[in-house]
C-alpha cells in the first residue's frame, strides 16, 4: 500500500491507521461483551474469564492507540 498524498487529498489522512483503529474498537467491544457476560454469571474479578476479558480489552486499547499514533505521525510529515 502506497503512502497517501496528504497535501492533495486531506481525506486520505483519515484513512491512515484506520484498520488499526477499527480493529481496536472491534476488539474492545468483544472484550466488553465478555466482561459483561462474565459479570452477569456472577464471576468475580479473579475468575479466569474476567482476566481474559480485561487482557483482551487492554489489547484492543493498544491497537486503537497504535492507529492514532500512525495517523499523528503521518500528519506531522
């Protein structure tokens, strides 16, 4: 994938890192669903399903932050 030309197409800046951000949001939503289901079953914070849910939530936020970082880095160029 070639680098977008920001000076001629400002809309292309929104596409930089978009898969990372969208993937991060999707993972966050899945993790939130896992946490809500685990909590509805009466599981505590130290249950394996809750730990996995919070770990996946962390990965989702990291993916979203990578997408934001890529976009900011491209905008500074």
